[in-house]
């Protein structure tokens, strides 16, 4: 592990988010494997929610897919690693509150919980499999709308 990854690992253990991630993996019936750069991969997450191919809690990245499929998606792994860093920067569980607030505002602005969510944008929208949607017309100024 590099220095920043060690720091992230330590902070996310201390703030309790990695422990919560392992609990989610256990509830989700996942196969847990240590991964590179201080992450823990939890494969075959099966509950219906959240509707995502992958999500991260602390240093635990939960995937619906198995290890072979995940190995072929390095951009998604990089995206989830950035979310793990966001947990460390937000002192752990407060990240969830901030993330869901940002997702709600993004949904109001664009009809999509990721497009205008600063956490998703910082993690890389396209790396996470998201397409950028424009701000809804009602929130655009006359100058932006071109009329
Ligand atoms: Zn994401």
C-alpha cells in the first residue's frame, strides 16, 4: 500500500465505515477478498438496493459481479477507490449523509442522482458508468437556454 492508501485504510477503520462495509457485505451474502491499494472487494452482492453495479462503504467495495468480471473493469474500481477516499475525508459515516443530500439535489437539478452530485463527479462520472445529464430546463437561466 502507498502512503495515501495506508492513511485511507487507517482512517476508514477508525471512523467505523469499513466495519459498516463489512457488515453490508455479510448481509449481502458476499464473498470477501482483500484487494490492491488497501481496498476489500465483496463480490456477488445480492440485495435489490442500491441499484448499482458497485458501491463503496469505507474501504469495502461491494460488487454484484464476481472477481473475473471486476478484473476487467479497472475504471470502475478506480471510481470506487475515490469514493473510499471520500469516506476518509468526510470522517466516515457523515459521508453517507452528505452523499445522499447531494444525490437528492442532483436528482432535483437533472433528474439523475449522479449527474450533478459533486461526489460522483469527483470520482469520475464516466468511470462509474454514469452519463452526464443536463440541468433541467426549469433551473437554467435564460442565457443558458439560448433563448
Ligand atoms: Zn460512484
